[in-house]
């Protein structure tokens, strides 16, 4: 007869890096939005994050770094 044990252990794996970028909506150049939506091409946010958008940005708060950069732009720089 085979016996099994039910002992379990939780292992915490702290992460470092840019993981918080995934919790925010980011500012992207207007001319990158449509091609990304249609063709699935990556976009680059003002903060430097590069990704293929697939989620509704209205479900997230604005990235503080993107917001700071955006507010520092002159009219017409977008």
C-alpha cells in the first residue's frame, strides 16, 4: 500500500523590479494606440514600460511616473 503525506509548506518569494507597472494605466503616444489595437504591436509608455495592451485602462489608476512626465510636457508634445 502506498502512503501519502499531507504536509505542506508555504514558500514566500519576494520579487523586486518593475512589477508595479502592471497595476497602472499608462500614457502612450496617440499614434501608437491604433496600430497596437489592430495589429497587436507593442507600445512604449512615457515611463518606459513596453507592452502589448490587452486590458481596459479604465480599471486601473494612472501610473504616477507617466502622469508626472505628461504634466511636464508642453502643448503639442503629445
